C-alpha cells in the first residue's frame, strides 16, 4: 500500500534520507527483490539512442547487468525514453549491450522488435 491509512503521507516520506536527501528503505525493513520474469516493462535511461534500439549509457554497465539477470523470454520489454538531440545515426554496441525494444521521443515512437 502506498498511502498510510492514518494520513495522506506516502510510505516513502517517513523513510530515512541518505546524504543526497533521497528517501531509502529503513535497514530493518524486509525487502522483496524482483525475480526473473517478475518485471514486465523497464524504462531504461541513456545518454544517446539510435533507430536500431542502440543505447549509450553511463559506461558502468549497471542496467545491462541488471537486464541480464532479470530478462527471460524477451521480458521485461526495454523502453528507452529520450529527447530528439539524444538520437544519433548509430550507437556503437558490444556483445553485453542490450538492444531496446522501443525508443520514445516527444516526436516519434520507434518499435524495434
């Protein structure tokens, strides 16, 4: 449940904040981690995208490693959201990079698969 029954406060507003002021779950709270096949759609950020579903991330591979663990039978669907200046002719990719299924910009929707 996202809203406390006693108040209109969202659940995360009571969480302790980290050094950047971002709420984080309390250390004593039981966490439920999504397993393989639990996620249907993943919005994936990036610095740049191309019409073939190529994505340029920050270079650390965090999203690609997570996708590699979470993906099963083409799910979750990978959706990149960007602005027109982020679209380029070609993003260089490696074997560990995942191709986006859809790239969305304010002016177009590119369906890759």
